[in-house]
C-alpha cells in the first residue's frame, strides 16, 4: 500500500455519516449516466467498487442487476447495506480485489480512481474482474476545477498554509484529469471502445452540511484542516463564510456549479 493509500484509509475511517450528510448528494448526480455508460441492464452481474454509501449499487439494483459492492471502509459498508439491501456488500480494497477473472458483466467506480495511489493498477484490476466484452465506467472530477471545487481551494489559499505536506499519488501513476488523460489511462490498461463525456450541474447544499466534510477531515481541505490548531480551523471557517457568499441563494443554501467526467470502455477479448 502506498503512503497515499494509507492516508486515504485514515481519511475515510468512520466517516460514512459525514459523507452521507455532505458529499454523497453531490456524487449521486451522475450515477444514472454512469450506469448508462456501463450499459447496466436487468440480469447483469455488476460490481460497484468504492461504493461508499451504496448510491450506485442501489440504483443498479433498481435496474434489476445482480449487484456486488465493495469498499475499503467499514462504516461505508454499513451505510451501503442499509441503502442497497438487495446488493451483496463486502470489504474490498483496490488495487487487489477478491474476485475471479471475468466475474462481472459491468464494473463501475464513482469518484474512486482519484482516491487510489496507483490508478493504472486499480483500473487494470477493474479490467481483470470484468468479462471480455464487459463494460467499465468511472467518474472523475476534471481539471480545470469547477467553482464548487475552487471554493475549497480558495479557502486553502487564504490560509497561507503549504499543502505540499499532503501525500500525492506517485507521479508515474497519476493521470491528467481531462478527457485526454482518461483516454490515455484507459489505453495504458489495454481497454477499447473508449468514451468520455462531461456532465455539468449546479449542486444545492446547506452551508453547514457542506462545511461538515472538510471539518471532519474529508477531501484535500479536510486533510489540511486536520493538521491545523483550533484557531487555524476557525480562521478557515471564517474564510469559508466570506468566500461562500458568492454562491449563496435567497433560501440560505449554496448553489455551486460543478462538473464531472464520465469515462467508459470495453474489455477486449482475451
Ligand atoms: C468519494 S467516495 C465515493 C463513494 C461512492 N462511490 C459514491 O458515489 O458516493 C470514495 C469512496 O472510495 C472508497 N475508497 C477509497 N480508496 C479505496 C480503495 N483503494 N479501494 C476501495 N475503496 C476505496 C472510500 O472508502 C469511499 O467510500
């Protein structure tokens, strides 16, 4: 396991409730398009990796797929079992999954490949467990970043604390968060029939729910806050209040424009 992966394990430990309150609703938006990109239909054997609270798994079950869902974090598995009771939910950590070659017709990973230390190895594992002709689909937050993600960066920049201490995925294993970067990643792993498109939307959220994620150590701002003394966290919160004003709507919530890249591909005949 890389230093990056160890840091991810710490980040998500016991965080399911906070995630469900905040980022899960954001990450739910592209799920129907993700399932379409993976070609998921009734009767498919589908694997959702990094399932979190099981949003993708629940919708795939609604489609009539036979769903297996894995995550590295126990609190997420509990949430997934609650939200997707028809799915088989079990522990599993990329880049090594406990399934045989070609076990699934379709494999999905919604905002997960940005949380692994070796994305090509993780994608190669998704390829291994999908059958020849099976589909893989995954999402990533693109660069340049959207206003939603820029808000976190602006809070971090206002703090004037170096982010350089945060573990990064190994440079040789990282990829550009652009359509070109995703095509290149999929090619590197030998996948074919490549596609990538961007979906854009405005995420509406209560400011307290939104702040809950970094306040509990989630995301790069959360990792930064976790390294600060209480007065540093209070300063960050004040910057958040000020910067979030640009996105406040009359009902008091925030309206945050954002977008995601949805990539999909087919496993070639072996
Ligand atoms: C941003 S959340 C996305 C959750 C879910 N896919 C969704 O749509 O809400 C990332 C999830 O990936 C899981 N995760 C991170 N690294 C992982 C790994 N190496 N193997 C399996 N799961 C991982 C985390 O525990 C977390 O639940």
